[in-house]
């Protein structure tokens, strides 16, 4: 029964389930947080780092949503606040409606709706209602939710079933009751403090505060419920200033598909588009991952897994951040040296106090071993025998690693600004694509990089100057000495390009003499080839300077955009277990369920459940026994034969002789347990009832674990 509820939870939460399998015997055991002496320090660093991530993501979300939320607030103020009763009468039964296009990244909508409610309640009106489709299966329930959120608890849905005392305490679930309550509340609002009146900026505001109803996930609502609610509200627009907000994930045409013209004509609809989820991801990527102040780094494969889940599954930035959180937890849990994955000064202090065990772990790092191989023999002996010397070298390498990141990201952004507008995007349209290419291999050895440089070498003067100015703005924010030197050289190139006068010699394709000369096609082709050959042999001053600029950019790339794996101690801050991440985040529910049913020992941790391949343990849960027996059947399964096989296995658990007459007989308890197990199999989607034979069920899946 416990296993079934576990599988039921997995089946019902397919999009967000995390299946944890036990590690294989052959796999090395990772050292956990509490297995060594710096576990508490790692936990503290991880917690502090995650608080920084949460704060930054909330700030990014607020900044990205600010424009659309302010537009919605202005829309509601325009159609609600300050409108006199005459204006409402002129509007007749038309309800102002904002169609908020949020996109298909549904998991991110909750934060947007929460921010919208807070903004409206703080600056527009206290009468804000947010309703969900699963709570409003009928129009009466929808009205009840609206009244409860506005008036508080104590709304009666069915007046006939309430006694007299209950009716005195509860409000009937009608819009007319809401009108009476609204009039009472607005009269009290006229007696507000002077400070409140100054905030409202209109003496008439308390009498015309709009009632905002937010429909989360508009497509999920029953169309008939929406139609009835809109028709009812349209008859009270002269008494209640309703404003609707539809949260739509697909397109504005969803309103026409859900509502007939007779109902949609009662709505004054205005469409608002939120920022796309890809732009949101780009902002999160720039502020968190492509930031030298963020200690934790992700390898190219880990980034590809997280971005792949985002692009091919849910488009959810919130889930992307959760994947980043899991990467952080896994890194600090599995890597004891992650105690050095923090800000520069704290990392240097931690390096001075490394334990003997951690010093030995540093010696076994692949990057440190490569570093030792490049040193002189005497230095190699000291690094392998002297712990204090290792600590000193570790501090120096950590400083170099931080310098590497401070120089890496500005040059990466400069290269992206130069190549993101090139035809066919040879180095990628997004900076994350360029970043993955840089940390994966030597970028300058790829064909895409050569293609990008060829395109940069034919840029016009104004295009080149504009691109270099963007690079100069990026380098100004870098506070390293090397980047400031690069900025001076770049500004020098920009000044020389701006003062350069174009050399018109050799630019003419056809001479003036030839322009009026009668010639044939062959002669014209020959003349053009001669002029082109002369032009390639002799470049003008702009072409020479442009070539120098591109060579300078190329030198920056070769010097600062080296792969991270070449940096000693990169394992301290780089998380690279993409397989673990894919297994935890991008799970396959059917495979996980089949694995649990075939090998319950790995989930229930019961030694009696261990079996050899092809055998069935009589101590296994009923669901596992029934599942393994159904694997031996064909497309149609005879329920009686299935029951007989189940009873035979259960008889072995009761130590009955398999050759006796009692074996195979079953009582009502075994029969009931079998029926329950088959029902659970049907719920999980392995079998279904069929009309072909009344005493058979059809098998829906093939193959097993």
C-alpha cells in the first residue's frame, strides 16, 4: 500500500516529480555534508549563496514585470478610479477587461499574479479578487469565491438548507448582496484620513473604487460558468464598477473561442503582452551565471541540461532557478572542497586553514595534477610532500581563478555584442550559446569562429565604430587592470576610425573611360577581375585599420576566453555532474514506476525483497506481484488465470506445499487484495477493461525493467 501511494504521487505529479534512486554498488560514494570537518561551513556558504540567488531572482522578476504591471494599473485607474456615476451609466453594460498575455510558462504565472494583486491593493483599490478554475466548477461557487475574498468568510451558498440562526450570520451568495456591502463600505471610505485622501488624489475616489476580478489561467475555466458570470455582472455595472483581468497563456483568440459574441460584446477588451520567457531567462542568465560575483559556476553540459529542460519542457524560469538550486545543493554536498566556493577573501581564509584531508583532496584534483606536472622537479616534490606549501600555492591559484573570471566575462560580452548581429549567427544568437562554446573547447579552433571573423573583416566603418562603442561600454564596467588597458586600446582604435578619411582610390569598379566604352561581356569580366586583383594587393587605410581592430579582438579572445577546465582548482567552483542533474530533473515517470514495481527493494529498503532476475518474491507488495505476473501475459489477460497465479505466489509466502490441494485456493481476503491491486494497475495505466471479453483486461504497455 505504501508503494502504491508513492507511485500514485509520481503519476499525478509528472511535470514536477523528483525520483531518487539508490546509488549503484560500483559507483563511488560521495562524501556528504556531515562526513567531514567542514560540513557546517559548506552548509553556511550554500545557504548564504542561495539567499543571494532568491533575492536576485525576485529583483529581476520585479524589474521585468514593472512595465506590464504599471500598464495594468493605469488601465484600471483609467476605467475605474475617478469615474462618476454618469460615466458608468454611459458605459451601459460594458465591463472593462484586460487580456493579460503571459505565455505558456505556466509555473511562472503565480509570481506575476501575486505581484499584480499586491500592486493593485497598494496603489489602486482594496477590492481585488483572484479566482482559480479548480475552485469554480459552477457559477454559484465562482460568485461565492468572489464574495468571500471581498467580504470575508460567512457566505452561504444554499440558503434553503440553513437554519434561521445561520441565516442571521451568513450573507446570501448573490451579486445584489455584494452591491449592498459595497455601498456600505464606500460610505465608510468617505471618512478617511487626510493622508489617504492625498494618496487617492481625488475626493470622489472612495465612491468609485473598482472591483477587480482576476481570472487565473483563463483557458481552464468552464466556458458556461464564465458566460453566466459575465452576464450576471453586466447587469450590475451601474452599481458595481467591475474590471476583469484574464490571465491567458495562449493567444487573445482564446476569448472568442471560450465566449460567444453575445457575451464577449459585453466586454471592453484591451490586450497586454508580458515579457517573453526567453528574455526573462536571458536576464537571469546574465545576472546569476555570467557574473564573476556569483561563486558557483556550471559546466557546459550542466547548462545544456538546464536550458534543454527550459526550451523543450516548460519554458519556466522558476524551474530553471530550481535546477540551479539543485546544482548548488549537489555541488556543496558531493564536493568537500566546495568550502572554497565563496567570495575571494573568504576563500583565501579557508585555504589557510585547510585540513590535512582536504589538502590531500586538492592533490588528487585533475587540474591540480596537471599544474604539478608543469612545475620544476623540486617544486613538484614540495607540492606532493609539504602541506603548508600546498596551502600557499592554493591561495595563489584561487586568486588566479578569480582574476580569470573577472577578465573572462567582459571579453565574452564584447565578443557577443560584435557577433550577435552577424548574418546566420555563426557564434549563436544568445550569449549562453557562446558561453557554452567557450568553456567547452578552444573557441578560436572552430569553423564558426573563423566564419565570424571573416564577416567582421567586411564590416562598414559606421557599423564597426558602433560595435566597438558597445564593447567600450562593457569594458568600462570591468575593474581589472588588464581590462582597463584593453579599454584604452579600444578607445584609441575608435578615435582613429572616426578621424579617418576614406581613401577613394581603387574603389571604383569601372573607370570613367570604360564607362562609355563599347565592350562585350568577356572583356568586362576580364577588366573587373584585374581591378579586384589590384584591390586585394593594395588595401586602403581603413581596411588596414579594420584588420588591426579584428586582430586585437582575436588576441583578447585567445588570451581570456580559454576553457575553464584549463584553470587549476576549477573543480572547486564548477559543478559538472550533468548525469545526476538529468536523472533528478528530467525524469521519465513510466520508467521510474516500472523500476519501482520491478525492484521494490531499492525504494522500500527491505532485505526480504531482494530477488534474482526473473523471480517473484512472495514478500513483495501485492501491486509488485500482480505487475510481474502481468508481464508474462499477452495483449489480453484472463482475470481468473491472473488470480490463480497471484494466489500461488501468495501461498508460497504462507509456507504452503505447492503440491498440496490447498495451494491455489483463495479466500475472500486474497480475492479482495487481488482486486485492489488490479484497480491500482488500471489507475497507473498498465491495463484497462475491454468489451471483447468480459472476464479479460487489455494490456496497455509493453516491456519492463
